[in-house]
C-alpha cells in the first residue's frame, strides 16, 4: 500500500488553491456554478471509491444515498420548514440508515447480488417518489429549498471545504488498519473469515461511511439547486459516479475526486459541439477506460512523483 508523502500533500494543496482561486480570478458566476457541481460530484465519487474501491463490492445504487440525502433536505425545507443547516446532519443520518437497511442483508451475499440489490433499491425509491407524488412532488419534485448561503462564491468555498475534509478523512481511513483490512477482504474474503475477521461488520461499516458522505453531498446539491427530483435516484447518477472513479483510479480516493471535477468540466466545455457533445464525451471515456484500465489520474500522479520519493 502506497504511503502518503509530502509531495502528495503539496500536490493536494496546489489543486485546492487552484480550485479556490479560479472563480475569483475569472470572476464568472457561471464558472462558480459549474465548479460547485464539479466539487459535489467529487464528494460522491470519493465516497463511492472508499467502500467499493477498497472492498471490491461494486455499489450500483450509490444514487440511493445521494437521493436520500437530497430528499431529506427537501422534506425538512418544504414540510417542516426547518433551518436549512439542520438538513446536513439529518441527511447523513438518513443515508446511513438506508445503508444499514439495504446493506445488512445483502452484503452477506456473494457474487453480483449486492450490486443488483443496491441497483434495485435505488430504482424502487425513484418509483416510490412518483407513486406518492402528493408528498414528494412527483416528477417535478420538491421546490422552495432555502440556500445555505446567499453568496454563490461563499457556498462554493464551503462545498470545496467539505470535499477537502471528505478526501482527507477517507484517505486517512484507507491508509489505516481499517483500509488494510478492506483491501484484504477484496483480495481474499474467505481467508479473512478463516483468520477470524468479522468481514460482514467491516463491509457494512465501510458502506455506512460511504453513505454518510454521499448523503451529505446530496443535501449540498439540493441546497444548490434549491429543488430535488426523482432523477437523483436514477441509475444514470450511479453509473456516472462509477465511471468517474475508474477514470481517477479505483481505490485512490483523491483520484476519484479529481476525475469527477475534470469530467464534469469536460461536459460543460463540450456544450459548444451541440449534438456531437455526447459522442466526443463517450469516445473520450472509452479511450481512457480501454487503454488505461488502471485509471488516469492516480497512476499518472504516481509516475510523476516517483523521482521525488
């Protein structure tokens, strides 16, 4: 397992400084909005990478936690008219609750059943949002959420700070004894069980941590958009996050966050290509995933910094 070095810390500081100063130097409200979405995707991607990237148990329903956090913020704002800041801790609690309800019975299964169960759970929640439209707003969703901050720039800096904390916490966990056990489970789960390790506990606990940050990101997204809707539970959101993680380098945490930011920026930069935008984006992803199966961001950073170690 690769250790964290001073060059890694310095590189992280430079990236964060660039992200923090970019909207100030360019002074564009549009860029600030795009970067806010980029950073939120970074939170979602790094949270997925912690559990699935380290244990090898792919979660095809990460949108379940994202949507749960977003709708928690929506209900608190439109039904109970609570202080919008309360939605952040409540989103974490609800997302963790969903992770226990779904993960406890399914993480004991072998093969693809966990991935299929998570995919089904997110699809069921999306459908329930449409069935109980009187409470959820149906296809239109819930509107009228209050912003956490009146200044878009200040909110962007706040979300960026959340991303930094997320990456630091998850990276430290990944490089601790906990992360070593998760990687051991990925390598040979049967041997870990034979050695007396409570594999189910570690998998569920890592899913709870992953869900907590995903739910937090969902609430942040809801307060940025000032509305929530059923597509947040869609498989498209989950697959998008998974692709970002694989481009960043699975199991790296920081690579997933950087890839999420770059790929989200890429989609905005390609708007000028009109109907060819999706073609170019898809071909770019295919090229990266086919020729760089280990990812782009994390492996590239490792090669660049080898001479300094």
